[in-house]
C-alpha cells in the first residue's frame, strides 16, 4: 500500500522484496554522476519515493573543521535546502553528533522520545520513527551519517529498516571513496596541466627566445611580439637550423590560442597521398588500411595553431587543396563528403626561395600570397656571429641541466667558433657544443676539445686576425664539398652520406643535392643502414 505516494509495507516479505529493488536503484544512482552532492540528493529522493524513507539526510565529515556538515537533505521546502549548508554537528552534539562519536546506529520508535534531538533543520516528524546509521570507511573510522524516518510506524519492521539503511550506508561509503579518488585525480591532472602550461610558456617565452642582440635578431623578436597576439598567417623563412620551429612555438604560446593545441607537420616527410590523409583525416574504408575514421591535423588543431614545416616541398596538385582550406576554413576527410569547418591559425616555414619557385611554376602564386601575409626572415648564424658568445652560454645552460654539471667555454674556444662559417646554423652549433661537452672532463670547453667535423670544417672560413690558430685536426679542408658528390670513386652509399654532410644532415636538403625526393633519400638511408646524426 502507499501513503501520500510513499511506499509502506503490508508485511515483512513485501518489505524485503521492496528493499532489494531499492538497493538496485541506489547502486545505479550512485554511479550515474561524478558530482557527489548531486548523487546524494538523488539517493535521498530514491529512498523517499521508492523505499518509504522520509526526510533523508547525509552529513559528511569536514577534515579541516573536524565536524559533520550536511551535504544533502530531501525535503519539499526550499528554505530547508538553503539552510542545510549552515548546519554542522560536533562530536556528541545531538543525535547526529552522537552517532559520529559512538560509531553506532540509533533507532527510535518515536523521535520525540530522544531528548538529544536538536531539530536544527525543522524538518522531522516528531511522532514518527527515526533511523540514523554511521558511514564508516575501510579502517572503521566514521566519515559521515545517513538518517531518515521510515514511513511505517510498525515496530516489527524497524530492525529490517535499520539493516536496510546500513546496506545503503555501505554503498554510500563506496561512492564517496570512489568519487573522492576521481576528484583527486582530476585535481592532479588539472595541476599537472597548469604546470605543463607554465613550463611550456616559460620555455617558449620571449625571454628564452631572445638570445642575441644583433640588429637582425632584434627585428625578428619585434615581429614575433607583434604578430603573436593576432590570428594572422605567418611564413617563417630561413636556412635549416636557424630555429624556425622554435619561432613557431613562441608565436603560439604567446598568443590567445596558447591554451589550445599546437600541432606540427613536416610536409617533406610524407608522400602526397599520405600527406592529404595526414592533414585532412580519412573516413573508415577510404582506402586499404583505413580500418577506422581518423581526424587529420587540421581537426586536431581546431582552435589552436597548425605549424606546416617545409611548406615549399608540397606538389602543385596538393597546393590547390591546401589553398581551399586556407581561404575557406573548410575541407572534407579523404573518402568523405561531409564538410568540416575549423578555426586554425597557420604558421608555415620553408628554406626555399618561394619567389623563384613561383616564377618557375613550381609553387602556386595564389598560395604564396595567402601564406606570405606576415613573413619573418631568420638570419643565418654566419650573419650574426656577434651573437655567438650569448648563444653558447644559452646552449651550455641547457646542456648543463641535461648532464647535471656546470659547463663553461673559454674565450679561446669562442674565437675558434667565430672563425667557422656554420652552414648548419644554430643546430650545428648545439651539436658541436654537445660533442665538446662530452669530451671534456672538468666541464670547461677549450679549443682542443672542439671538433668541427666533415662539411663543417670544409665550409669553415679562414681565421681572422683575432682568431687563435687551429690545430691540424681542426683545420679546414682545402677541398670543396660539391666535387665530392660527383667523385666517380664514391659508391651510392658514400654519395648519400656526403650529401647529408653537405646539407647539415637535413634530409630534404640532401635530397635536392642528389636530385631525389625526400621519400627516396629516406628509403636509401633506411636500406643502407646510414646512422643519421641528430644535430
């Protein structure tokens, strides 16, 4: 039977059947949401409507205050809902505080029979029964109290109702524990995310990028500052090893899009058919091996920045596809017909002479103008040798952190570096310093520790009057690298290695020297077991 829509049992069998059904609903309720208070409110509603347990209340321990705070209460009164946040119980205070202190359940046939009852919420029926049970964690410590008033006033049902409330209390404890773990993990993830953002912003902040005081670099720093705050497309130009990707990172992480994704793609590393799938994504079954739908780099970068390195390497056919995305901000996945719109900032980079490529018909003029809105030209290291001491200090600080020791470089070693032509630019300088740091025992880099190898030595300029004489092991070779590629005495493997040395171990550049595609030279490097230098 029911009383005002609330379940009231007619016999014990009916009560137990109903309690079993309610426990099933309670389990689903407590696992439905990650919001603890909302779950507890829904739980009390289920106990009221389905289980006949009126005026439900859950109070949880506040570890900082050492008191019970009302987390959820079921009542039709809005005033009670608002007042619950201010209601607290100390140990031994009222019935709720007594349960907290003793760790035992309290079962009353009539609430009015208990002089300790405080009725702070002005919620309860004084003439109805009352059941309050402790919420105990795995160690047996009381972390809260669950209470309610059974709709049935039959004393014979109170023991069963009390056991039912204890079972519900166990489920509540498990939910509280699991949700507390989830909340802790979410806080940890949030803290870790915020820490990573601070680290990345510090790494790519202008204070770390601004290594150099020469006029060309000051102009670059000023351009980066100005363009970072806008969504303008940027084209970074410069030789390999000048730091184009570093500039792209600095633009993104100092822009309003810094909290969104920064996605990178080397356009020279993929053949055209894979490049389209990589950038635009593909639908399931679009081609052999497409076993599921895959988002492309444009979708991954939505709301953030997409860095397209080696943009000058893409074919004219693919340039037309890319142009549409840059103009309209929309595309279709490979094998799909649904138009996808994205809001992506494009930062592109190239070491090619795009003006020459346009004149020769290798690069679309309309794409050139679409990309060349804000060009940033990075000077080669040989054009700013006055920055070498500052660059060495900056790079050695990074190496010091990696090696866990203090590294320094002598003025004599700096003079040797000033006499080099640096075809591999800053990347080559970093490689030379790391090699020298490995070879020094005391952490101080001297001229005899430096090793300018292969193409680096062949391209070194002769030392000026202020340069120290270099040892024979560091003296530049009189031969030029270009004839080496045409030397009939070289086999194919040696020609590939010579081209890589000449290109500063940049595969796309070496491929052009050998009249190959980047894919062809990558295949030869793999099949010929060539150990690619990481510089």
